[in-house]
């Protein structure tokens, strides 16, 4: 299936986004797209100082020429603007003073702020992408920091989206590298879904799977071209990111595009990790997370699962009461003390259920292993491509020490109910052994 066909199929599956245009030098099509989707309505551009300069000012002129009524553009001028709820409230106040349809001109932060503010102001919005930095353009929900913690707020994706590749290809290289890494994370996320499906935790939805995975390897094939801003490579990247968003929109969860590697990122955000005081982009966090989870999978492939002692695993499995105490103790000194209890309870199974799940794993191991190996990219190749695109490949690149990374392997499993390789590592009682190999002599992160 070609890219155009995949996008058409994705639009059919989506119930929020009705139109997506991707191409080079297409900013002039913004007015026609706006009129088509929002007939007889006025517009208000939402941007920051950079994105207004790059595209917002030109869109303002194009709308004026097309005789589309406009409210005064709202431009965030904060030098350290990020997706924080206070900025959402600021934008909501602006939107409630008029009935204009917001046009978000920007990437992750502007899109998420506008997405949630539009929802709270009871209207839809349109997005003009300025960077291939993340997959959230066409995804449901907005990732916003609220009361110090990053949260996903439910709200609709844009009704229409336009991505001008000629603009996106000139975005700062680190933003593009971040988007490439976020797209690469769909490889390990897909492996986690295969595993979840095989063990009866959460079945694969074929439609959502095909949307995100159908052209994924092709979209990731040219990291050098992406790094150098070559338009064909950038176009494939932005298409892949948009399709990832559509898959989440169709599935109404982030399952199609997010696995254990994202749990690493979520945990680091929740623990307010920074690199020498600087915020780390989501894509750069999941770059390290993807490498970490790929390394764990490679140990899984070499484990003697066919000889797994199911009885010993069940004996080591905690009761629900023991698990609650463990989860509460583990996060006692954080500002999210109950999340471990809530999320691990949601995916807890009895010893009898665990026995059945592990028997399924053991009896079907050759087939499961084969599917996972077909899905995943070898660790050395992941590292080569991420390095080539300019993404971090060592924990230290984003201020993560080896000790902190090892703790993350343990703690990340507690903060989300999603079933991943981390849960398999815990349920097979192999996590400690695998971590000793990863962080011991000759391991990926030898101490």
C-alpha cells in the first residue's frame, strides 16, 4: 500500500481529523483548507515568536488575501515556553473572547496548548506543522504539565492539518532528530503489543497496527537524509509521524505507538529529570528508552524460555497486598505516591492466571520469538541510525547515570498498566538477572 493510500485509510479510520495535506511549498493552501473545513468562520493564529516568523506571518497574509476574517494573532513570547497548564488557561481566556477557529502554527508545544485550549473553549482547531519533532499532531489528547506532573488530557485531534515539507525541512536539526527517535520508538512499541497479544493481555487491533506499522521501516530508512534536511526523507518522516497519530486517534489510546520505552520517558518527566537544568525533548528521552528496551529484548531472545520453571515464578509472585505495599514504598518520597498502586493493581493477575500466561509463553516461544525478531531492529543498528540522525545514544547524553537507568528498568513497570516486556521480565522472575548482564562486566552499560 502506498503512502497516499495509507493516509486515506487512516483518515477513514480517524473520527476527529478529516483532512491532512502533506507536500512541499503548500502554505498557500491553508486558506482553501480552512474554508473547506470551517466555512463562514473566522480564524485566529496561535504561534510562538519563532513559528510566527517562520510561517505564521505568511499565513496571516494569506488568510487576509482570501478574505477570511481574523482575530489578532496570539503569539506566546515566553523564551522558555513549554506545554504547561497555565499557558492553556491563558489561551482559553483569549479564545472565549471570540468565536474564531484557532490555527496552531508550530510543533509539539503550540499544538498541545492549542489542542487542549480549543477543547476547553468548546471548538475544533486546525494545525500547520512546522517541524517533524513528534507524533502528536494527529493524536487524540494533549500532553500537558499540570501541578508539576506531565499528564495526558483527553481532547480531540485537529480537524485539519497541513504540513509544508519545505518549512519542516528547515527546522532545527535537533527537533527533526527528536521526531525521528519518536518514530523509531514505534518499533519497540510494536514488539510490546505483539507480546501483549500473544499472552492474552491486550489483543492487536489490526487497523491501528497497519496504520502505524505499515510503512514504518521505510519511513526510518534514511537517517542521513533526515539529518541533512533532504525533503524526500523529511516527507517520509512526517508521514510516519502523522500516521502514528492517526493510529492513536483510531484506537483511542496510545497503545499503537507507545510501549516500555515511553514509560522510561514518562517516569523521567514525573521525577523532574533535567540535563544540567535543561528540559530534554520527548524524542531524545525515548531514543535512550528505545535502546534500553531493545537491549532487554535481545536478552529475552537468548533466555532459555523453553525451560522456564513456571512453579518457581508463581511462588515468587507477590499477593496483591504485598504488591500494593511494595508499590507504595517504592514511590513514597515522590509527588506521585499512589500511581504505583493504582497502575499495578490494574494489571495484576492471580498466581493461577500467571501460571496460564507463562505456560502460553513457554509452549509458543519459538513462534513468539520469531515474530518479535522480525519486528525489532538489532541494538547496534538502532544505535547507528539514532547517532546518524543526531539523537542521543548513551544515557549520559541526556544526563542519565548508569545507576539511574538501572533503577528506571525496575520503576517504569509500576507507573503504567500497559503490558510490556518489563512485565514479562518481572513475571518470569528474570529482570534482576537481565539487569546484572546489562550493567555487569561486558554489558551494554558496564559499571
